[in-house]
């Protein structure tokens, strides 16, 4: 989440990338909004990534913030030829958080994304592979109603809970990750599309405006096992650095699902110190490394070290 990197310098991005590689993570989804300082951080990230030639980067535009198609087009044209940019099936990979209601002033969402984003890029010789997270619509009908997309990313990565203390959650109890997995994988085969599954270690936030929790101590292992059986085209871990907050606007940070190192240069949302300070999530990366290797190779390695 680039919105959490306001104080970052080159060495901070270098640490993030090197630790991700050691976890067998192949790249970062760069979730961005429209903060005026964002282009500078993006430039630094791509500059640092040159030292890691096999590590890939792609944009995930936060459409709950971004309203400008021109901003999207500008970023994509600027970095399409960068050696660390992620190409999938020989096309420049692009994702979003939301955007299913954004038509950019056109008659419908398909027309808006096609006319304002895809066509201007094609005119410049750039063909994108568009895999947004548009979970506001029924997953079974996603590819039918939105032919403009080339695939779908599911943000639903947490299992429901019957804990009576967790009375406010971002998804209804019936919306399990496997529900989305089933819908997206079956329809993706029918429409020749791609499915990128979401995976996350936990979710906890206790702000006045966001009081969500999924108290599931087995979530990470349980979800990895599901996805290794399913073998989706791609898996995105939510998230690397979803614990900090970078500028003067408090929004999504402090959701506890980070697996990256807590870097001192990044800030913490007011009130979130109680569940972030002193809570090192780095051991989750050891679990991730084991299961990522199994996902890639199709076999589980022998466990030779046990720690508590």
C-alpha cells in the first residue's frame, strides 16, 4: 500500500523487496490513490526494484479515491516499459480496489473503462490485462456483465465468525472466501478469464468508524490449503504493509493484516497503537514461505524445524 509509504526512502523499499523475495513472493501490487506525493514514492520504488530484476510490480488503483482516468493512463504509460513491470500473458497487468461503479462520465462501466482507459493505451501501443477487484457485483455474473475485464481479483480473504463480540464485519456471514473462489473459477473457465485469489492472515481494526474483526487463529494455514487445492492463476496476499499510515488523512490503515516488517519510518494511525506497537507479524512470513513453495511446486516440503 503506497499510501503508507509517505516517509519512505530508498532503503525502506529495498528492505521490503528483499524480505518479500526471501518469502518467495514474486512481486508487489502497488495500491495507490491520488496523493500529490505518490508519484515520487512510485518513482523511488521502481528505481530500487531495478536491483532485483526478477521482482515484479503492478498497479492496483484505489478507485474509492481515484476519479481520473487520465491519472491511470499516465501511470501505466510511464512504467509499462520498466523492466520490473509485471506482464501476464504478454500484456501489462493492471488491477484495482473497487471501480465497478466508475464509468468516467460514459453511459456504463464497460464503456467508461474501455473508452477512457483501454483505448487510449492501445492507441499508444499498450495492451493491458485488466484484473480488478469488483466485489460489489455478484461473482457469478462478473464476466457476463463486464466484458471489459480480463479477470477478477477477490478481496474476500477472511472467513466469517460466530463470535458475538465481532458484531461488525465487512462481509456478511455467508460470504466465505470459497464462495467467491467457486464462482470466479467456474465462470473464468467458461469465459476464458483469469482469477486472482485473495489470501490474508487476519483482520482486526477497532476504530470508531471501523470496528471489524475476524478472530480466526488458523486462517492463514486454512486459506493456503484451500488455494493450493484450487490452484488459482494468481494469489495476492493482503497485505504486506497494511498497518501504517502515511499522510495526514486516516483511512484504511491499522487493519492488522500486515506480514512485512514494521519499519520505524512509517507512522501508525491514531488509536491503533494498542494493536500494532509490539505486535511483530514477521513469523507469518515463515508460514507463507512454506505454503507459497507448495503452491508453486505442487508438493509440500518436509518440515525439519518446529518453533513456537
